[in-house]
C-alpha cells in the first residue's frame, strides 16, 4: 500500500517536474521569440544566450518580500494563489502521453498488452479536465476580492466574466469532439488499451483520429478547432484578450497586490494552463501522439521509429508558439469586443456546427464518419 | 473503479503543496520589514477614497447567470454526445428539440440586450 502510494508520487513528480521546467523555459521562449519578432535580442545576459534567465527570475522572486496589504482578507489573500495552481497542476492527472507495451508474466507465460501512458486512467477524463479548468476561475475571483483594491477587484471581475464566457464556447467545441469520437468502434484486437472505455476518455478521442492527418479532427471540426484555440487564448487571459491585465488602465488586474513568491505561484499557474490548453489542442484536434505521416507511403516507414511522445510534444510546442505569436502580432481587443466575440460569434458558430456534425454522423459522411 | 481516482487525489494534494511550498519559502527566505505605507493598498499616490467592495456593474452578474444556464446545457449535451451513435434518429430528434429550446432562449436574451456591453 505504502509502496503503491510512493509509486504514484514518483509518477506525479515525473509529470510535474518536467512541467515546471517547461513553464520556466516557456517564459524564456516568450521573451526571446517576441524579442526577435520585434527585432530585439531578448534576454542574453544571464548565462549563454540568456539561458539561465528563468532561474535568475525565480531566485529574485524568492528573495522578494511578500506584502500582505493591511486592508486585505489575510486568509483569502494567501489561499488564492494555491486555488489557482492546484487545479492547473491536477488537471494533468488524466492527460494521456501515449501508449506503452506492458508485459506481464503469469505462470511463466509472458503476455504483452498495450496501455495508455496516463497517471489516472479514468473514463470521464474530458469531464474532469473541463471541471478543473473551471475551478481556476476561483483563484482569480478570490485574489481580486481579498486584495480589497479597486484595480484588483476590477481586474478580477473582467477576468472572471471573460473566462466563464469563453468556457461555454469551449464546452460546445468539446461536445463536437465527443460526437465525432463516439463513432469510433473500439476493436479489442488492435486497441487492447481502450476496451470498455467510451468516447469521453481522452485516449479514445486520440485513437479515433487515427488513419492519417486528414482524419484528425482539425479538418472535419475546423470551426470548432478555431473556436477552441481562440477560446483557449481568451481563457488564459493572454494577449490579445488580456484586458483583465490591461497594464495601462488597471495596472496588472487581479494580482496587482501580489509580490514575491505569491506572484510567482500565480505566474506558474497561468503558464501551466497555457501548456495544458496547448496539449489539449494537440490531443483533441491534432491526433495527439499519432504520427502525422500515417497513411502516407514511404514517409510513414521512415518516421516509424519516432516515439509518439515526441509527436505529441512537437504538436504541443507548435500551439505554445501560437500563444506567443498571437501576443506579438495582434493588438489588444476592447472588452465589449471580447464579450461580443464570445457570446455572439463563437456560441452560434459552435451550435450550428454541432447540428451539422450530427447530420454528418447520421448520414455517415466519408471519410470521417463512415463506420467500418 | 474508485481506486483509479486515488492518483487524482494525490495529485491535488501535491498541487496544493506546490502552491504552499514556494509561498512558505518566500515567507522564510525573503526580508520582512512592513510599514504602514508599504501595507496600504495600491492607489496612485494617495489614500483610497472608499472601500473597493462597493457597487459594480450588474452585467457581470448577468454574465454569471447566463454562464450557469449554458454550462448546464453543456453538461446535458456531454452524455448525449458520447452515446449519440447508438441512439440513432430518436436521439438526434430529441436533442434537436432540446437545442431548439436553448436557441430560442439564446435569441431572446440577445434581443433583450443582455449581451450588449457599451
């Protein structure tokens, strides 16, 4: 029992520590990439090419005083960053990173089966992710309320309203993905890892996209894919939807009163969610760990040795790059434009596409929805 | 079945730990010299006129209420989407009716101006 628990903790650290490393170097990549896009160098003083910059930042924040304003609610003020980071990390529990072969030897007979490379193989994994990403909004609201500062309060109001608005469009996009994945017939011979699971499991969603990159859901669900990606940017309060931070009007939004490590924890949570959304885009719409050369003669064999995890990470990195690219490219939206986009454009588009998709599935539209 | 959820519980605890750990480190390692001005809330160089927890725009509450309605719809759509393939035309038509009612409500709130921000 104790060993089991220890093994779980080791597996969790195997997820969280690379994640923390990615967060640190995402901030470095952000400054470097945006720097080059603006014909600057970006950080290049700390270490070779500025590679130690994130570590220097972390050490600096560690030795900065954490100020708790006298008019704030002390308990809520301290609890808010924890409310932000716990769900941002815990959502990673159900992310499948690929498939592995597991050999079990029973009475001298070795059998090899495939299993999903996932920490908690629960059936309702997509529902769990939707729930945990929703909890993230509490950190924002509690931080803004507890600070008892006008700027923090306004920032948290804006941010919360924006997050919940785009949550709806995101949820509808996920419904589309589920509908498409529900067509997939799980074959116990080729997919032993998925037996007994339904389309709400992320592993099933990825495997249902197999058969070449034109089978990935970005193509048949193109409008939902765009809605999901843009909503993901809005959900994380990133540019061009970052009015909640609006440094020229409400200074930094909900975390204006936070300093030192308390601020760093918010920062970690924000970037962990960015990486999570990027990975979900890769899993739900871009075939996850499936090779992009599947079904293409010659290329498929040449790249057959590449592990699935590498493809997944490459796809995730592409979406992370998009987050930075958007920030460097687009001017900031006005708040009324953000709400208009969320409610009056995205929600109608997703509802219409769900109906289109239902019809396409009912008529078994090839090549995506014909049941073999 | 339930033991599949144990790693999630452990992960949530570790996630909370990743929140508490750095904050504790910050409280221990960082200097702590509070004074009245430093602890006052952020304002542009003067005392805040009033408590910040006064009135706020009603639209934020309206958005929250609309969110609850639509999020519930999504929660209803999820199980349907998973099994829609087995339900056939019966499931398709009953969900069309459900979505139709949702769309009528959506058009109503749109025409009422609940989605306008100025």
